[in-house]
C-alpha cells in the first residue's frame, strides 16, 4: 500500500474516465490491486492504482489513449505467473488485465495456424484443439496466457524440438504507446517484407506496446508419443548424455533434468515414487517406427553415461501424470519449505558447456548452504536452480542474490545468456550491460524512446530510460 | 553515369579521406562502380561514387564514421545478387564491398554453430565444413554472401525444413549508423534477455546498420539423403500434392516446383533430359529407415494427384547434378531469351491457398502473353514467376509490372506477403502500406529514424523517410 504519491487528483480523474469507459470492469478493489502487483517469484508486491478488464483491442486502445493523455504508465497483465517482476507497478500504474480477452478467434486446420486473443491460456487453446489433430507445443509449466508468453518470449519443455515463442508467433495485433492498433506479420510462413516487427514485440514485456491478439503456428500431433524417465549417477552424467543426444541429432520433443533433491520434493508433494536420483524426463514424438528408432538411439547413448531404471509411459494418461509431476516441481519445492518463497534462476549456455555449467553451479550451491535444487530444459542448454528462501531472512536473500549473480556471470563467460526464458523485468536489469554491452543497450534505449516517447509502457522494465 | 550532382567537392574530399584510410582499397574505377550499382534483376544500374573494400569490422566502422561526418549515404554490398534494387546507389553513395571480409572466424562443432565475416559465401562455408559432419542449409540458389543473406532474410530451397535466415542467425556484429560496433545475441540457443536486436537486423537490408560478422546455427548432415524428381499432370496437382505432404507432417528437406516451361529451358541450357512436364524436385533427409518411410508416404500422396515418372538420385554427385539444374533455372531462362532480362516475382501465401494462387497466376500469365515460367519453394507457400522481358520494350515492361502488381494483390488477399525471400529494396516499396498498414509502416519509419537519424544507411530502401 506504498503509493500515496501516485494518488494525485489527476490519477483519480483518469480512473473516473476509465470507469466511464468500462463500468465495473475498472476496479480499485484493494484485493484485486494486490493480486495484480506480483508474479510468482520473490519480487515484492507493487500494486497498480487500478485494474481494467477490456474485452477487445479497441477497448485496450481506448485505455492506452486515456493513459497517454496524462502520461500514466500502463502494465499489461496475463496470468500473473512472471518471475522477474514484469507486472510490478513501480509507479502505481494502470494495469490492463487481459484475462477476459479469451476468445479463440480462428483456427485454420489446413495451414496449422490460429489467431487468439491475448488472454487465452495455453491449456484453453490445447483443449479447444483436442480433436483437430493439432496442438500448440510451447509449455512453460504454468497455465500461462498466450499474450504473456509472447511478451516474455517463453519457451519451456518442448522448445528443444518446436522452438520458443520467437519461432511460433506468425503475427500480432498490438496497441502502441499512442493507442493505435497495428498488425504485424502475415499468415505466410515466411516473409522478407521489411523490419521484423513481430520479433521486436515478442519478448518486449509490454514495454513497447500491449499485445492484444496473436497468430500462432500449430503443430500436428505425432502418430506415436513415448515418454520416459531415466536415472543417472549424477547431474554431470545426465548433462553429458543430453549433450550427446542433441549432437547426434535425435529429434527429442522434451529432455528435462531434475536433480535428486527436486525428485524427492515431487515425491512428497505429488505422492509419486520416482527413484530419488538425478533424473531425465523425456518425450519422443514421431511415427511409430521413428519413435522406436529414437528410443533405441537414446538408450544406447544414455547407457554409456551410466543410465538405469528406464520407466516408460505411452498412454496419454500416464504421460500426463509424468509431466504433471515435472511441472509441479516448483510448487513441490514450496510445499516442502513452508513459508518460503522461490527465487528462480534461469541461465542458458551453449550445449557444449552445459555439463560444466551445471556441475559448477551444483558445487556453488553446496558451498552456499542454500536449498536450491536444479531443474532444466537441458536440450536447449537452459536450466534453473530454484533457491527456496525465507522472505524474512535478509542474510539468506543476500546469499541467494550472490549465488544468482555468480550463475549469471558463469553463463555469460561460457557464451550464454542471463535468461533463457523468464525475461528481464526488474530482476535482471542489472545484467543487461554485461550481457549485451553498452552499445547494444543504447540501441535498445533508442528503440524504446522511439516507440514509447512518454515512457508509459511498463516503464522500468528491460531498459532503464 | 547519371551522377554529376553528387560529385560535389565535399564528396571528393570524403573519397580522399577514404583513400587515406584504405589506400587502393578505395576505388572510383568506372567499371567497378558500374558493377556495384546493380543486382541481378531488371532494376537499372545506379553506380556509387566510390567502392571501399574493408577487411574487418573496425575498418567498416571507420568508413561509416567518415561518411556520417558528411551525411553521406553508405551501401553494404555482398555478391550483388539481390533482386529488388537493394544495392542501387540512389544518391551516388559510398559502397562498402564486404567480399574481402571472407574469413571463417570459428566453427564450434559440439555446439553446431560458427562465426563468419559477412563476405564469406555459403558455398565457401559449406566447403570449409565438408569433413565436419555439419552443413549450413540455407540455399537461395546463387552463391550469395552470408552477410547479404542475413540482410535480406534469405531462405531458398531448404527453408521448409531448416528455416530461413531468421531462424538460423544466432547473433551479429553490426556497425551502427554512428560508426559504433555492437554485438547482438549470444551462442545460447535461446534467450529472453531484452529486445531481439538480432531479428531486427536480419532482413533490414543495410538500412539500420552494416552487418559485419554473423554467428550461425549449423545442422548435422543426415545419415541418408535421397533426392528425386516427379512429374504431375498440371501445376495445380503438384501444388495439391505439396499441400497434403506438408499437412501430413512429412519433414521434407526440399520440395520445389518447376513448371513445364522452366524444365524445357533447363533441358536446353543444362543439356539434361527431364520430362518437359510440371515437376516437383524433392529431397528427403533422415536416418535410412526414416528416409525410406518419408519416401513411401510421399509416393502414396503424390500418386493420388496423378504423379508419374519418379527419378531418384541418391549419390551425392547425382543429387548435386539435379540441384544444379534446378538452380540454373534463372540463367536457363535468360539463355533461351537472348538479350532479355529477368523480372523476378516473389509471393508467399498460407499453404492452403497455394494451389489456387499458382493456378490463378498461371491463367493470368497465359492471358498476359508474357513468357513467365513458374518456380518455387512450395513447401513454404512461396513461388516465383520469372517474367523474361526485353529491356528496351517499354510496353512489355509495363505489362510485367502489372502482372507483378496483380500477383502481389492476390497474395495479400490470400493472407500472404509481397515477398517471401527477396526483400523490399526499391522494387517493393510501393507494396509496404498495402501489406502492413499505415500504422505498422509508421512504426518502421520511427525505428529507422531512431537508429539512423541522418538517414545515411542505404536510404530509400524498405522505408521511405
């Protein structure tokens, strides 16, 4: 409730105008403001002054126009599952909650694409596609909105085969900082027609405009799908097996690492009985013959690295149970540490450096004394250590910050990035210059100033203007 | 030789300073200027005032700094194979020929990536990679430079499986309009760290900066490769077979259409004896079992559409002969029309509309009376009609312009793009508003103004400032 400064008469007047526009779809209810001032990680709540619930791009444009008139910051909000403080209202801003924009506007089966409003969640979309033979593969774990996934350049478990949001967004409808509605991209699979505005907005975290509609690539469901877990003697062996699998060109659909500590937490939370060892969770997609061939190749590689205890799941129900357990890891970690919150790290390195990076990180964690199990999309070279911290223990938080800082430095030294998929928000602003250099950051600032001269689109995130 | 206006004393002085910087690697030799004022399509020659041949990013930066001081336009030049007037010097500009920046800087076999100077050609790179088990798949036909391919967002025959330059560039070194050297991207396979500067420069045609180094994804050579040609009763049947092949999810490496007119020209030019029918040129990549399965699935589909005359090529030499013939199509068309030049069209539509688009275009061509055979990367929904025109026949040129205009309108109405892979240059500037709308074009203009406030980076291309 730390926002007296913003409660100026002009802001009250704006909120009145937003009420005239949207009726009770503009709210200042304290509980709703609190709920909209946070994601799922450790960043403190920073509630907005009001939350609007538009139904279409035109209403979003009208809201942004009103905000632009008074230079009031605007924050787009999807499902509130971001991890780097992307939705925190730093200046008591107006939050645009897109959850009521949840219409699937069109599905073109023949072209394997669709157009959705930004508030549609990935599970809603896949539920809708259930009988079409198509699916939307990007799976960051939480049941995130497509708009939020686009704005954060999300990826998750299937990216090793199907790419990230960068590769799967064909086009966008965006409300610009001046409240204009523009469209980017076409339904063609490729184009060389001018600047790639679509890719500029993908990953821009609401700082260049509000994404209101997304045209997505869909993918055909495979004839055969096989999931598995397999145990390794240590995390390095699991990472080495992953590296060789990727280098061999096996078209893995998913290849995920969970260390023993995470498997143990999952068993306690999800009432599963997976062997409490460093483990790879896998999925193979293809024709029947293709999957059989992939499985054989993978088994041969993994045995060279000491793998054991293959457990297979072929029925959809069994596969879903396996992946639900994997996705519950974060919540399992919270459950076994009551009262703690998660500080989620997120580095990504070239695959050849993955085993070194994970092994060094593991040693670093052990030395820190923190509980920070490792999980990751290792096929992409991307992994997380989730540091579970007591939010009231400042010394513990300082240790977590330092551990994260060292992880980022290690990843950058190995030619990697400070964030594979969670984005910059406010949490990783401090790493932008060490990753990109002053020149590239200056260029990003120039882009931001050109597209948002009043600095009202989610200010204070990605670039510090 | 139409540039007296630009031969002002200030320009002469700049050229002297460039000579001080580079010695005889700055030239004003008339034949070299002429050669640098054109691509490979119909656009009239517009020579620059001088051509510089830098050896590294630092020299490019020094050239750009000198040009920036006098607000002199700068044009980056690769192999001169662009098709939409991208290198034409509209204001008697300084051309930066990157062909001496032809060093392959590093190849990381384990990570399947490499870093090259912008002047390295795709054949040089693949020659270098010959024994590594890796290859660079993007293949637009001509032996283009990697820098030029990046700047044009090129694609070509393998894009249906391996993506375009958009998907295969990991990072860049760029000299900005102020002469600063920046780096974009990392060697990690994905990142969510800020604005996607890499994708902003890919396809920017030298209008936002000069690309000097490129970090590329490479791909593993498949265990088995099989190429084939197969004939169809008409172009629509070939397109319908393509649509179903893509929708079935067969991971085609190449699927290219050539109409009977083009096959006939190739036979005459390349001394081949392919049946002079509408034909698909195909390539399958995978494991031995995988390729056999793909071939079987494709044959079943194609027979439903009346396919006949399958001819297979499995040895590398035979495959190379087949693809050389395919790539010679443009030159074959020129050879059978002595004195003519090529006006290459380039539309791309959602795959479901491909058969309609090609069939309607074919009828349109027939009605026009022009010789305009069709060729295309049909797996992406992308095809070209090359209109062979007598450069001295104004009426014929006007007809070609009108035919192209109708092709673009048809593609846009079908949800496609005015250019799948050749870019905008000056030739397609006129279509930018109909494809993107005024709002998106204004946004592109804002980006251009932010990154190149003096408008010296290849001015007059992509956006009209």
